[in-house]
C-alpha cells in the first residue's frame, strides 16, 4: 500500500538507555531508522511504521524487565499479606483472633 507521509515517530529509548520523546514528521516525510535511533526522511524504503515502532517497545529488554519486576513485587505483597493472616506469630493474625485486645 502507498504511504502518504506524515508518519509520526513514537517515543523510544536509545542504545545508551536515554529516553527520547516522540515527534511528528512533516507531510511527505516518514519516520525512519531503527528501534534505537529515529529520524524523519523521504525514503519510503527506510520507513519505520508506527506498528513496527510499537513492536520495538513491546519486546525491549527494559520493558520485559519492568513487567517482570512488577509481577514479582505484586506476588510478594499478596503472599506476605496472606501469610500474615495465617501465621500465628504475625500481628494481623493475633489481631483477628482477639479483636477487642488493645
């Protein structure tokens, strides 16, 4: 399919881990480059579509590490809360067993 131009460059993280905000390309120019370096150009063969750019973000190591860290933290918090209600040595367990105790 033909591309009319004006394809936006989405935000990205370069090889050094620096964040770069997204920017618009003028009419008849395209977002070109790689996952770690983007610029506007007129060569449709170098076109980096928004879909390709989102694919870069979805599978970047930092994105995967961030999601994995959030999942592990969530599981740790839930496990701690559940254990606190079930272990007799925990304050929340004792508080639940003896609600009127100061």
